[in-house]
């Protein structure tokens, strides 16, 4: 398990979009994370994209994991031009 503890899908703890994004991304990339937990993290991670994009986070930082970067770039492109 990664240093970041598994986040409960039903957590009520209010965290910043960046904290939520980083925690979800860590869990998704951790090979010890069960697939069901990974799938549960996807919508939470994607929900942070509009806010992080508006803050310019993706203009300042690049994700090192190529698969995660490609997936999120596709999702960000869909935010810019929905229905493509």
C-alpha cells in the first residue's frame, strides 16, 4: 500500500481539489490498490479536473505516469470541447 492511506469512497472529510486529486491518483497508481477501489477513485479524480484546470495546475505541472497523463489529457480535452 502506498504511503497515502486508502480513501474511503464515502468520506465526508472536506479536502481541497488538489489534495483529493493527488490522493486518488496515488491510489490509482499503486499496484496494491484493488481494482474495485481504483474504479471508485476514477469519478472522484475526474470531478477535480475542472477546478484544477481553472487554477492552471496542468499548465504548471506534468504527470509523470504516461498512462494517467494520456487518460487525463483526453478527459481535459472533453471538458474543453464536449461531444467530440
